[in-house]
């Protein structure tokens, strides 16, 4: 944070590194009856209080952050990510006796978080901080709190947030708390707003969730905090305070990744409160911030290429063996087919969307002869070997097999996929294979189109430019 930044938001609490490991359970450990998970790709993002700070920065709010990391590679990576987002790290304290908190989720597949989460590994300590480190944290807070527009306390129960730290947060600025489900009701005394989710509110109060308004009022009663907003997942949120209670429904969105919705929500409240908005206006805006965070729409297509994908080009005969293996492991198989000549963004978008529908994506690729029969003597532009190599290099594609027939009927019978995918330029009833798909009770998914992109159009432009 620059000294010239006016009215920053001070974020205090548990700093985390969120990791996503994408891969496969493709064999059993030789020395134990346990699957071997082979990681093919890894992503890392800011989590916990660090994610609150990142969302605030994305909203254009200057941030000062105070928290603890370990003396380890994960801590250095977390520091680097904070700095990449323009977040000052002067208030980050290193504890050599604890690990940096890491939430490492393992996903079956290599293409998107829409895949099945297999398991999660947590690297963390919930021990109390040594007195000298706690004093150092509290000193950082005191130096900043009175020049801040708001203080956000993000408590995940990792031993950082205690009553003495809460006292140090209380100054000229309002204190907003995203509580731990393990905290006592009086932990956050003196705060101006508390924002538990439904489960956290139930834990704090011992009340049922049948009446969300009553639940929110009970949180205020037992904590002594005037304003409570209880988040209710897809049902929105409920705000209770001295002025009364209000419900705030949320609009349905397509969820890309639900992790961090609460972090985005409290960040949204802080950003709006900094602008002098009422609590009602803050909650309404925070609902939108959280929805945008978990849906994360993008107009770009991320293509990951692998150097070891030659085994992904296979024969139809061997495919049957692979299918038996995948289905024995409970894998969800997705099938699509096409010419994929002059591979373009529309193809990649279709394949990426198809891959998100399951665990294994099989692509039936028309042979050169079948394309000539379908498209005419001038096609394909690229031979089958080139087209199959390009498809196999895409991380979202698991196997490419030749399709010499004029339709995909036989391939569908051989694969018996869990879902069949075609481009959105088709209508369901226009698919020549639809009777077979209905007979076999195979769902059909029509992928979204990328406007203005087609192989025919590309071919025509190339001819005009020749």
C-alpha cells in the first residue's frame, strides 16, 4: 500500500494459499490399497483474508493487509501473489514454527474446476501465536486502523484472530467480521457488523435455520454486534439491525468455482461502506460481487498444450479397452466428433465446454476420405495426422480416434458415452444420430458458439487472400 493511498481498507486475519491440482487416478498404489493420483496441472490463488484483499483491489480499493505466513515456499508464493495484485506486505509476519496455511484440492481431470473434487489436503496450524508475534501483528494494526475507511477481520480459526487482536482493530473505522464457525459468541465484541454464513450462524446461536430473519437477530443478540448479515448461499442474504430486518435475494448464476464466495461478499460490503453507503445498499452490492466472483465470466479461451500427448491418438479397437478401464473406475465419459479442420477458437471452446461435462473426453475425428465425401474434393486442408496431433495436444482432450463413417452412429454404440456433445450451430432434431441417442438414453449437450468463427469462413478468406 502506498502512503498516498487515501482511506484504505485494513484486512486482518488468516492468510491462505488455495491450490488446485488437476490430474488422474489411473492406478493403485503397489504397497497399499489406495489410488495413485497423478498431478498433470497445478493452479494457485489467494485464499482467506488474502482473497478478501484481492477482491477489494479488483474493486479499486486500496488495501493494507495484516496476517501470518510460515517460513516456507508456500509463504513466499503467497507473498508473491499479494505483490502481483498490488497489495503491500509490510504487515505480513513470518512465524518460523508454523506452516503457511494451504488448502490443496485435487480434481479429477485437467481442464476445469467443474470436474469432481477427489479430496483436499490441508496444511495448517491452529495453534495460538507466540506473544511476541501477536504483539507485532497488533502493532501493525494500530499503525493503520485510524487512517482506514474500514477494518475487515477474516477469521478461519487458524489461531490468528483472538480477543486481544479484535480490541486492537477498534479505532476510528468500522470493524466488519467474517467469523469462524469455531469462535465463541463474544469473540468479536465491539465489531460493527458480523457476516456469518448459515452454518456459522447456527453454530454461534444454537438456533435452527428455519427462520433466517430470526437467525440473524439471534446472532446480534448473542454477539452484541448491532448489525448481522447471514449469507444463505443461492437464497441470498438476510440483514438484521436496529433499523429492522431485510432479505436480499440473489440472481442465479452459472457457478464456475464457489470457493471464496464469503470472502468476496465481505469485501463487497467493505468497498460500498467506504463510499458511505447504507448497510442495505452494501448488502445488495455485496450479493452482486459474490455472484461475479463465483461465476467469473470470460470471453477468452485458455489453451494448455502438453508435450507428452502422443498416446492420446488411438485406434478404435484399443479404445474399447480404455473405455472398460475408465468405466470400472467410475469415470464419466464425454464424446464429440467432427472434422476439426483449421483448428480455431470455436473448436477449442467446444472442446473445453465438452470436457467440463465429465472426466474423459473422447473425440471422433473424421478421416480425410470421410471429409472429402462430406465437404468436397478441396477438403480437408490438413491431413488426419496433423489434425489429430493438434487435438491431442490440447489439455482438455483425452483421446482422439478416427471416424471413417459418414455419421457417428457406430462410434456412439462403441463408446456409449455419458453425454454426447455437438456445436450449437445444430438443433437437437437436426442431429442425424438423434434417434440412436434417444434409444440409448444418452443426453445431448449443444455447446455455445463463438460468434463469427467457422472453418468454412476461414477457408473462404484464405482463398480470397491467396
